[in-house]
């Protein structure tokens, strides 16, 4: 995720403001993309597409795992809505399951997802 954040130029924006909650797809999640899709997104000419994709994974404010509420809707910094489901200690965001959670960051928190949000 960090490589793609830098390629999109979002690293500087994230350093300046916050806090944010970032739903970071795991390496395995990126591996589920179509063949060559990530490499294509990382090309400089596709920076806008990559930025749009990554903005779907970030919301303003710091939300720890224990604070997610079933049925909650979160607004991404890109203006999309994420639907949160909580059931038996499992949290999903738009159908993606949070795996690793509550990794503190300089200006927020990061939760790892099992897939890339569309």
C-alpha cells in the first residue's frame, strides 16, 4: 500500500493533515487484482486512477477496531460511502474483512483488508 500511496503522491497529503483511518489492502489483496493491474496503476500516466482508488480506502478521523458499529456508513476522502458490518467479532468494510487492526500511524490508524475496495 505504501508504494502505491507514494506513486499517487498522497504521502505528502497524509503527512500534513489528519487524523485518518486507512483501510490498507494486504499484499495478498493486491495479488487478487487482475494480472498486471497493479503494475499498470503504478505507472506515472495512471496517477489519477491510482489516487481515486486509494482515496476509497481512507476516511477522516481515527476509528479503532472496537469502535466500528454494525450498519455504520463512512464517507471516504474521495466522497464514496463505505458500509460497515460487525458480526461475531468480525468487521467488514464494503465486504472486505479487516484482518490486522489498530496499527497506529503518525496521524491516525491503519487496518489491513483482505481485498482491494472497488
